[in-house]
């Protein structure tokens, strides 16, 4: 258990900080993940990649703790122009994403699990998951927020 936590605490902390309103909330979120991990890992199937199990567990816990709505009806609009934003602009644009889209984007960024596997494990539509990813990326390169 301690090796698993040591291996994944940095991506989990990054996810908590990016989703929280402030450091106090981020600390509460990471504490919840730490406390829940022992019971969560007992039920994990050995045939799924560990990165996907970690990603979906974090997604489910954070979505519940942050009281985020389910993914559904996320529209993807393709911008007329795109740009290559600097790091500060990217950070600002990620922060302006709706919380549920930001969570999907960050899970994808930090854990790299295929959309089909993540969707199946969290019980979401793969289409909604892919639309959330696309919406986040277009918002970052176009400067808008969904």
C-alpha cells in the first residue's frame, strides 16, 4: 500500500490542487484519497492497467467530494483560430474550464488512461468523455472556456 501511495501521490496531489478552490480544500481532498485508498484497492481487478484504476478511482472520489454533475451534453465547438499559448495562459485557461471538464482533462493529462477504459470504469459514456477532452483542448488553444 505504501509503495502504491508513493508512486501515485504526486499526480494525485497535482489533481487535487488543480481542482480545489484553495490549498485547504486541496489538503482535504488528498487526505480523503489517502484514507480511501486501502479500501478502494481491495476491489480492483488485476486485468486493468494500474494507471486506469488510479485515474478512475480519483475521478469518482473527486467528483463526489466536489459534488460535480455527471458528464453529459458537453458540446465541442471548433474555433476559427488557434494559438500556441504560453504556460501562464494555459494555466489560466485550464482554471477557467468547467469543473467536470477540467477533471476529465487533468485525469487524462496525469494518468494517460484510454478513454474507453476510463469511461467503462467510471460508468460514463465514452462519447461524453471524449467530448470533455476535446472541449478542454479546444478551449486551451482557442482561449475560450466551455
